C-alpha cells in the first residue's frame, strides 16, 4: 500500500484517487502517523456489503439440482486393526 504525507495527498489528489482505483488502497499520514485510507468505490462496496448467508450460497450453487445418493451403509460393524 502506498503511503502519502497529507501535504502530498492534497497537492496530488487526482493521482491519489486514480491510484486507489488502479493499485488499491492508499494511506494518508498526518504528522507521520496513519490517518485515513482511500479506497475505490468498488472496494468500499465489496467491504461493506453484508456477507451472503449460507442458505443463499447453497441456493445459488452450481451443484444445485444434482441427485446425490446419500443412503447410509447399514451393514453393521467393521473390524479395525489399530
């Protein structure tokens, strides 16, 4: 992540915004300390959108509708050597 002193960020705001869109988050520092992060709109939406619920994930699965044989083997005990 690129770090910008506040004065440079103010002087080169257009470049900072373009880089946030093409290279990823940009950090702005005030008095040498991290103050804010500038992110693209797409990254912001991705980070703040609620996660998909498990039910929705399964309903949208490409495996939806496949017939699986889920019968349990009821043949009894097995001999296991330890």
